[in-house]
């Protein structure tokens, strides 16, 4: 039979199992324009349900990124105001510091010259 050669053709067993399982109930969703009636009654949520933000890894990562962005902006704004040095570095500064290190310039001199927070180069390795 030609249909038995088609991998997408459902077999008799598969069709019987689908028949036994019955119609799937969709998850309730919120749509203000929806005209479908809900069989769940008044217990249905009024809007979409989301996990609490503290247990949602994506939201936690986005919040951490925003916090670091705010700290970096404060760090940048403090340049020249008697602050010990920058804590957040751009790639150009890291490359310059690495080149100076390769030439044998002491970390302390590099940090002073590039206005980097004392000890930061040591922590970078």
C-alpha cells in the first residue's frame, strides 16, 4: 500500500490512540478580542499568568544587566571628580592595558595612567 511508505501517514494504532484520548483542552489565554466562550467559568484568570519575577531566570538576568548598566553610567559620570578610578572598562582600555603590561609596565602605573581603579588589573589576571 502506498500510504504505508509515507512516514507522515498515521497508522491505525496511532489513529485509535488519538480517538481514545479525545479532544485536547487548550490552555486558557487572555485576549480582549476573543469571542470564544470559556468552559472554565468564573475561575478563569483575567489575564495571562506569568511566573513571579524572582523565579524567572530571564527577568533576573535582565534586572542584573540593568543594574550593571546603571552602575557603569555612574562610573562614567564620576570620571574626573576625584574618584579612585574606573571600575568598568571599555574594550579599548583593556587592550591598551594589556599592551602596556606586555611591555613590562607595572600594574600600578597602568592603572594610574589609564585612570583604572587600583587593584583592578590584578583581579583581571
